[in-house]
C-alpha cells in the first residue's frame, strides 16, 4: 500500500476486502511499530567465565522479562494493546530480538514505545551504552481518525450488508490492514469481510460461500453509491 498511487487511482473512497468471517466491517485498527534490539555480550570459555562472561541471550531475556507481563497478545482483547516478541536469535556474544508494538489509542501507543526506550536506557547504564541498541519504526496508524469525517462510507457498507440479509459486525481490527496506510495517503478505506478464518495459524482457511457473499456486498455498495450520487 505504501507504493499505491492514490492520485492516479482517482477515487474519493475505497474499500479493502481483507476482513475475516461473514459480516465483518471495520474502520479501526492498531497503531503499529516494529522494534529491533541488539545485545552485545562477552563470550569466554564457561570454565573461566566468572566475573567475565556476559551472556547476550540472558540480556535479551532480561529485557523481555521487564516488559509488562499482562500486555502480551495472549492476555489482551478488544482495545487492549500489547508487546510481542516475534524473534530471538544469537548466542552468548551477540543476540537480536524483534518486537511488534500495538495499541488502538495513540497515547497508549506512544507510552508503550517510550517505556521500551526507557528499558533500553536502563540496560545501557547497567551494561554500557554500546551494549544495547534499539531501532524502532512506526508501521501504520489507526485509520479511525481518517474514516470518521466521512463515516457514510461505513454506513453504506452496513446498508449493503443489511440489504442482502447479512448482519454487519462492526468491530475494531486487532491487527492492521492495507486500508490504514491508504487512508493516511488520502483514500479513506474501511475494510469488509473476505470469509477468512483462523488467520496466521495452521488451520487458516477461507469459505467460498463467504467470498461469494463479499462479491455481492461489493456490487451492492456500488449500487448504493450510484443511487445516492456518490461516485
């Protein structure tokens, strides 16, 4: 989506078909960032390690243990954000951790990033300024602020579903969607269901019946826009 040419596309509004089960309709998502941490230890023979060895893997685990215990995906739901360690690699001399940081609320999102920076500063004081390094970059933001001023784009999608006998399930995405980046590029872009289930797991699947219903909704949205003079 960051390469999508919104101006050339030439539309005032759009929809992504990137949601889950039948009826999902979403215009809120996480604010998101990614963080990469490098830990530099001291590797020596374990037989002579006393007062010399600094295990970079232990440094990485120390950092993970210092994050709020209950702000992890398996403890959170609805509008609760989280930190998630997605990868840990390395050895005694050097280790690397990768995290994602998520929250629907911008203030809490900024607070989470600030807390991570604070932990890094504390570990730098303990181990040395060059022994813990952090790179953090925002990924996308909550599209709610871009959709609310044109909330009729959500209302039309709800109307389309109701016209087809589908109960709209309006909810916040506990994740991201291409529509978030597109909305901030000037193309307000709520998200409708595709029929997918059990995303990002070994039992992920998509229902052909729900996909067909998504097509019906798209066609009905077009009809509603034409009827109401939005084109």
